[in-house]
C-alpha cells in the first residue's frame, strides 16, 4: 500500500479491464517517472474522449458527430447490414477490408445471468432500420460464444418474419492451427461450414 495519490492512481488503474494490481502499479510508476507533458497529453486524451465521443444515431458505433464516418459514406453498400456486439467489432471487421456494407452495434449480447435481455440491446433500433425496404441482407457477426450464439439465434428468429436474407459469419479452425488442438465445438463448426474446393 502506498500513500494518498499514488495508491488512488493504482486503485483507479486497477479498475480498467485487463489491468491487474501489478500492472496497475507498473503503469502508475511509469506515469510518475514520465514527463509532465506526456502525462498531460494522456489526461487530455481521456477527457476529450468523454467530452466529444458519442454513439452514432444510426448504427450505434462510436462517433464524434451525430453519424459515424461509415454511415455517412455514400460509397458503402446500403443494402447490407452487419450486426455486431460492440464498436470494437466494427473495427476488427473493417481491418479485413472484406465488408463494404453498413453496421449495427447492439451494445452487447443476450446474457440472462448478467440480466441482459433483448430490451437492453439496440434490437428495437435495428428493427426500425429494417423498415426501410432497401435492406436485402443482415449478416450476424456476434461472438462465437454462448451469449453471442443466443443473440444470433434470437435475431435470426425475429428477422425470419421480415423476408430479409439473414446470414451468419462462418466459424471454425484458425489459419495455422492444428486439428489435434481444436476443441470439439470448433471442429464441429468447421465441418458444418466446409466449402467445396473443386
């Protein structure tokens, strides 16, 4: 235990996801040894993100304006919406340069144990967006875990009545992985999602 401000900083850093007590202590002492200007830039960046960043009114992605850059981009395919759990999922998909449609960020996944149901997610907003006749396909890109699967199943059932094509991202073996180390669920999904090569 340290005195006053140092311990307060360690405690606050320790509240960050993925930062344990030792990492919090290491970061705190790094900041103590850093130039005042570097620490001020970090402080300014944290303040600015809380002041300027909000959620896009259309898709729910992070944005500094009412609409995010993706929703404002008229060159995007306006007929396809990729549904993701969090904004960081949008960036992961964008890095692949494989998808040129629009996004819808749910703000999480269905998790009854944590008290999160469809009403706590941006499902209603998705349904409102789909009232536009131009949407031809919904890509469900939720995480391949229990909560993500529950969310995808719920959405697929809900969207079935609208007559819109609903697809799910394929899942299976990672590139460079060994079959002997794959768990049964992953290997099973790889078999279900196999493709023809000739």
